[in-house]
């Protein structure tokens, strides 16, 4: 077994999942999600928003956006979810959903595609799949499912 950083060859690396930290709760150790995502909420300049929207709309993947824009992928995803899906407030509590951190099945991915095409909101799709709006939104963005709307194009003067 070769150790690579903190991981071994036998360990699967979770994708798109913030790290969990053990925390004591009344003499019982439980695993909880930190308020990790709060640190990715930030003020965005108009230029940053335009750049991210334009590149996403051109089909640039999320991790390439991170590299091109010099921002954390979590910041980019959070901003795109808020803009494209119109989500306000909390993006969800990973401890409160059944499938947080689990891989998406092909059927789950198809449910996201079909549901979005049929006009279902991100909140509804996330709940149906046992995911947070952040988790479902991240997956949809990674799959390139939602497009930048005409309203966003107009608001940010996209060509």
C-alpha cells in the first residue's frame, strides 16, 4: 500500500464534499459538517461575476473556472447556484439529508436532467434525491445542465 498524502491507494477520495470533523456532543462523538461553506460566501465584483457566467456559459468546467478565475471552486459553485437557480439563504445542512457525499447514480443524474427540463426547482430536486441544494446544484453545474438565463444575460450584459 502506497501512501499518497493523507490518502492510500485503497481509499476513495470523496469528490465535491467538504471535510467532516468529529465533535463531541454530550459525551458522544458525532461527525458534523462545519459551517465551512459560510467562508465561501463573499462579495463579488461585477467583472468577476461576468467572467464566471461567460466562461460557464461557454462550457468551461468548474475546476477550469477555478484555475482561470483564481477563485476557490466552492466560491464559484456557490455564486453560480445563487445566480442560476435563484437560491437565497441556506444551501442546506449536509447532516439532514440521506445521500450527502454519496456518488450520483445514472438514474439520479437523469432525474436531475428531466426534473430541471420539466421546470422543477433545485430545492424540489434536491429533496427528492436526499441531497442539499448545494450538492444537487453542484452536480447539475458539473453536468452542464442549467444554462445562463436570458434574464442573467441581460442583467450582466453578456453577449
